[in-house]
């Protein structure tokens, strides 16, 4: 797959554009149009984020990322518009030829790309693309001059922002549905775990407090008290009373003997 090697900087343009779909790492299909001084009605197929391999110094490479880039397959070349200056500063490099401009990130204060004069324009200095993507010949070989000033109408930009907001809202709703589904599944799993049959509770008797058979029988027996022995004046009489058999409660047998 061949991609256009020209990434021309145009401060008068109010948008970035890319010719090839392969340059995008994040892409949303969206139909729109933009105007150019050369012709009117350049079709837009989508909007997204691009990652371009660029060369900073000899042997030092980097990926230069830009957001809100329009995909225009019919464009003459790729364009870096004025929005580049919203997050970056342009400074002249210290090269002897003085034909290089460094693009520095305002957030990191580091150089993220380099613009070099080529074919009468300042374009990105590219590095080798990943495997399977090659750069084609320059688009300006047989062209002496070409206007790259692009304008995206405010109404079209507003349509895109509204459409993007709708997509973000749908994505948030889907995330909430997934989170609710996961929460319900966890609660249901916990509920199933609570309803599982439990093993019967086993209680163990403390051997130190366990009573012997003699102790249990003694507690159930009718043991004489001190009041039962108060009628006896001699211990021998009390012992004879305890050892004596229990008197019979049948009065019928006693009447027959008399």
C-alpha cells in the first residue's frame, strides 16, 4: 500500500486532512464536505486520529499523533492545518541550511516532529512506515504551485461534534449496561451461594464438664436429706433405716395374714 509522502503545513487551513485510511489509528465514518481554493466540495469520508512516523534527527524517530483529522481520499496531498498551533509551538532549528522548523509540544516541551522545506512548502520529515506501507512519489513533481488552503464550514463542524456527542452517550450507556449486568450476575452468584444446603452443625461436649453415668444416676435418685435423719438419735438406727426394704403398699396381703 502506497501513501502520499507530502504532509504540508498550512496555517491558513482550519483543519487537518489525510488522504489514506491507513494513517488512522482511530476512525469514525462521517460524511461531510470542505472547501478548497482550487475547487469546492471536497468529500470527507470520516474523522479520526492519525499516527505518522516522523524523523527528528538522523537516527531518531517518533510517531506524531493528531486528533480530529478529516479523511479526504480525493485530496491532492495531506495537510496540517492551523489547529496544529493550538497544542504546539514552531521554532526554527539550528541546522546550517536553516530550512527546518521544529514542532514542540506545549505540554512536554519536547520536539515531536520536524518540518522541512520541500517543493516550495514546509512538510513533515517522515521516517520509514511500518511493514507493508510504502510512500509514493511526491505529489508536486509535475506541479509548480498548488493552493492547500482548506476550510471546513462551522455548520459541518457542528454536525460532527453533535454526532460525536451522540456516539459518546451511546458508549457510556453501553458501559453502564455492562456494569449493571456484571453487578447483577455477582449478586445472583452470591444468592445461589447463600441458598446452598449447609452441613448439619456438630456440637462437641467438653470432656471436663461431661458427667459420668454415676453422676447422672445420682442426680435422678431420691437421696435422703438431713431432715430425714433428724428423727434418729443413734447413727446405727439411721443406717438400719436406710438398709431396710421399702414397705409394701399393698394392704390386702396384710389383712389376709391377720
